[in-house]
């Protein structure tokens, strides 16, 4: 079962030594059930704060975060998270790292069933045969694959990804984009992706939301669905190129560089 994410009038600020630091300002948008939403915007505009609010790690000062119409008031087992740093446990094998959520989230699975679930996911992302390896024995891309498996091992309704591919080289990153399409086809979930890579948002997301500079509001929303295309060549076609130009201009506006955006048109 997947869930709809609704951000309704969300305003949030952090307490600092010099007073309140506004981060989000009356933020409103909806991520439909089973869809993939990318959120982009200037550095420091509040994107990571948004992920913490959806995950229930923070509660907004004003407004509501709703999952299938129910207000988020704390962490939920129905939400999985993946970050830029995989943070795999070196003292556990890759198989046991993937199993970890199944040891934490209440379930009735036997140890054998948990292992079967982990092996199934590792096979899906091309890590079959690496189950007994330690994280340090894997490349960065392989560790991130294992991290994605761990994030969805307990079959979450919602997956939140905060720049999970940002530290990887271009070829590994594109390979993992294709892995995400396979995971989405086999393991349905509603996804919110935070990214600085506009090509990534176009290739992966059904919709891309551009946030303004801090305190962030929704500045622009674009349908970036590529009609089910999963081949990387689609990024070089006219439709994708035009989307990229629009998103770049929107980022320039968000950064206060509206004149640069106008000059590029």
C-alpha cells in the first residue's frame, strides 16, 4: 500500500543564538500515492528540513504534514529513508545490514523469511553474491545499492531520499537511476527525492518542485514524467532538454539571479 504525502501550510523555523531562523514559509504541495516527486532548490533553502518533517523527526511550527490524510506527529514505520552517506554498519554483513529494519519494525517474519527478503532485494539491485561481504569491501555505488535495499526492506509506503546519489561519479549515478526505476516497478512506494541534479529529477520524477530561497515556498511545479521511458537516451531528447532549461531558469530566480534567467531566454 502506498500513501499520499500532503504538505499543508507548513511553516518552520530553527532557534539560533541570534533568534529565530525561518526555513519554510507556508509550504503547500501534494505528492500523489505511488508517484515520484523530486524537490530542488538553492542550497540551504530547507529541503532536508522538509524530509525530516515528512519522516516525523520534526513537527512544523505551523501547518500540517499528512500521510493519507493523517497528521504526522512522530516517526512512522511506514516511512523508509535513504541518505547521501549509506551509513552501513561495518560489523554486519551486507545481508545483515539489509535485514536491520526487519529486526526493528514489528513483524511476524522468521529469520529465514527475513533473509529471503534481503536476498531478493540484493538480487534485484545486482548485489547477488555479495551477501557475506562487509561494507568496506564494496564500492561506493554498491554500498548505496545496499542502502536502498535496507531502506525498503520493510516494504514502506513512503520512501524519502535525501541526495542519495550526490557523492557518486556520473556513471555510477546514472546506473543507480536505472536501479531506482527497477525498484519502483517491483516495490511500489510513494517517493520524495531531494536532489541538486536537475537531470536526475527529470529522469526519475513524475513531478519536480522548485523551492524558493529560504524561507522556502513552492516557486514552480513541473510535470517531468517521461511517459514511462527508462532509457538514458531520453535525457538528450528535445522534451527533456527544454525541461532542463526551464528548471535551470527557475533555480536562477530562486537564487535571486532573475536577470540571468531572463538573459538566457
